C-alpha cells in the first residue's frame, strides 16, 4: 500500500508552492510526523511531515519545482512493501476561505495509467480568449507579472509544457533595467524605489484585500490586569522555562474560551453566507525581520493554560527559526496581535481574511484608576477588537469583548483544564 505525500495548502489564497528540498532520499525509512521535505511559500519555509511510517519509495517533484497545491510530490510505502508508481498529480486544488482543504485520499489499488500533468489539467482556454489568458502560467506568476508591468508573452516558461512559473517572472523582474546600481554599502538616493520581499508583497496584497472587502469596525476596552499578573507570578514561581506563562498565553486562553460561547465571532463571511467553524484555531502574530506571520494554535479552547504556554513558545521559536510545519499554518479562525513587548499602549489591527475578527492588545502598564470612589494605581491593558461588520454587529462584538475582559480580570477560571 502506498500513501501519497501531498503539497498542502497553507492558507486560503495559496494556490502553489515551491519544493525547496527533500530532507529524505528515496529508500529512506521515515516515521509518522517526521519532517521529510521543505516547501517555500510567500511568507515562510515550511516543513512537510510524513503522514504515515514507512519507506520513501518515490520522489515525484524535485527540489526547485513549483507546483499547485494538492499535487502529489512523493509516495511512502509500508516498510518491506514493494514500491510502485504513484498516482499522477491531481489538478490544482484551491483552498477554502477557511484555509482548510480536504487532501486527496491515499493512493491504493492498482497503478493508474498515464495522466495529463497537474499544471495542464482543467478547462482549456478558448482560442478566442485574450493572448495573455492563453499563456500557460501559474496564478502567482500572473499576479507578479501584472504587478511588475511585464508582458507574460515575453517570458520563457520553465514549467511543464512551457508554463511560466514564479521563478521565471522573478528572473524577468531582476533583469529589468533599474538604472545605475548603488555601490555596495551605500544607501540609495531618496525617492529610489525598493523592491518588496515576497513576504511584504503577500502582506500588502492580503491587507489591502481585507480593508477593501471587509467593512471593519472597532471597539476598545480597558482591562484590569492586577489579578492576572498576580496569578501569573504565582504559577511561574515553580514552573520550568518551557512552561512559564506569559500575559499573551492568558489572553489566548481567555479569548479561545470566550469564542466557544460566541460562535459568530469564530466564523467567516463566504458568498453571502455565515460559516461557523467547528474548531477554534488562534493565530498568534509573530514579528519577523520582514513582517508578520501568524502560526496557528489549534483547538485552543480545549487546551490548558500550561499547554497553551508550551505550544505557543514552540510555535514562535519555529517561526523565527524558519522551521514552521505545514500544520502550523492555515485554518486559523481568529488572530491575536500583541505589541505590548514594544511598549505600545494601544493600536488597531487589520482583520486577517477570511477570519471575522482580530484582537489587538497593548502593554500592561500601571495607571491611576478610580475604584470605589478612590484613586489607586492598577495594572491596565487596552484591548481593541476589529470586526467584520458582515459577520457581527456592535452589540455582539461588545458582549464578546466584555466576556474576554471578565475572564482576564478573573483568571482563576483559566486554570481549569
């Protein structure tokens, strides 16, 4: 029996990925969950883990190739089993707005016959279509060429059947005359355009799309963090380094448990319908050199505060080291962005599509507050919720935010498993 290794979709707008390298070679033994390959996306290098234990019997897509999501890139057979030819790669599979995608089932049965390559499957363009539409090119390559003002017809494609790939457009962009280069180590003159990185291009595209399509509204509350700080200090006094609780861990826990009570806030607007997600997957914004990435803490409402702390640290470390796994990305249902470590008191975040909302939290700082007619100093934190008005209204969002605040101000409730 053979199991296909699939190029996964890591986000609702990811249509293809580049296989950067195989970590195993044909004939190697692999264990379930072990990293066997790396793929490059616009925002990260991500590891693909083996879905089963066995032997890597076939490598179909080689390092450097860019293929659609859903493509079979290799096969794993039972240890001692006879390697056989894998199924032909399927057509590109576009991920759902929720970021999730049903992978093709494992290859079983007899060896299939010859099939058309994945890159050329699907409905063929009419001969009367515009010339640019008749040119075979990946979606990312088309977008890059359009943004750079380059005619696709002028690019020699290196993909299957001459398909223009992302790398071809990038090479064309790099070869475009840009004027005299600045000597190494010298700063460009003011007004000189700088080429955006792939990550920054992805962020620019997604955030512009979010603001253009999702009608945002915002609300802010002050949260008294005195009890949260006290409980955190007590828990961390005897905890190991990997299990120490951060303020962000408490915010994640409080938010996830609140989302379980407010399913509308854990939903997406899709084709005129409201789609509520069955899982509560919290995206944790991590600052990298080039921008932000939001690896996902899955089923956060079902995890203890200690588990959230351990898994959040591991996610952040993998993100900063460029060693994210395929399961770390995609399928997020709500995002938390925390800039408190940069001494930011308050800010507004843009919704990460196709999610319905994002919570922006600032620094926990001592401020004078009025309590029972007296002024005293308390630890305060501002939390701002950005909401897609197509999904929820002000009253729903207000009740949600009030419940998040209540849980943070009474953090003992977060300690229950």
